[in-house]
């Protein structure tokens, strides 16, 4: 098994990740003028490392991963990876940290959801498109 994380099969996500790898930083890589963070997860079934660039939602050195998938009725595939293997590598700028993810609920989820919508307002619209409560993980 290779330790080199796999790139996304989705063109724009792969291109975004390649820019981060090439530049060594997430700085300057944005979606709708909003910064992103590069997460590296471990596949639930394969054990392969996978890159997951997501909107930057950060507070006091902790990060959120919002499993929105644009309001799709199903969770993104990385959701299952994080549930199975919560040890995640986080790259913010050129800073890299190993953090542990846990899925949020209740008031803590609401706090992080508010931060997520402030960081990336389309999340609020995504929630209206699906019957599932969009999962939020905190990484600390």
C-alpha cells in the first residue's frame, strides 16, 4: 500500500489539491474568495490516504469538516472514512497538524454550524436541499 495520498477523481477538486501540493501551502487556493484547508483522511475500506480540500472553518486551533456534499441526500464518501479513521492530517497554509475528528451534536454542533455558515454562507442553502442533518466534525 502506498503512503502517497490519492487525488480526487473530480477534476476541479484534483486541480485544487495539485495547486496546494505544488505550492506547499493552501494560501491563495480559494472557493468563492474563501480560504480552504487540506485534510488527509484514511479510506474506511481500502486504508488508502485521500486528500479532501474543504472550506476553512477554524476556531482556537480547532477545525471543522462539514459533510455537506452540496446538499446531496447522501454523505460525501470522506464522511465514512473519518468515522472509521478519525486521525486526520490538516494543512492550513504551510502548517500541518495531526488532529482527531469527532462528529458533533446538540449545542456544540450548532456552534460549529454557525461558524461554518459564517465562513461559507452556501452551507445554509445546502441544508435546505436535503432531509439529512449535515454532519459536522470538529478536529482537535
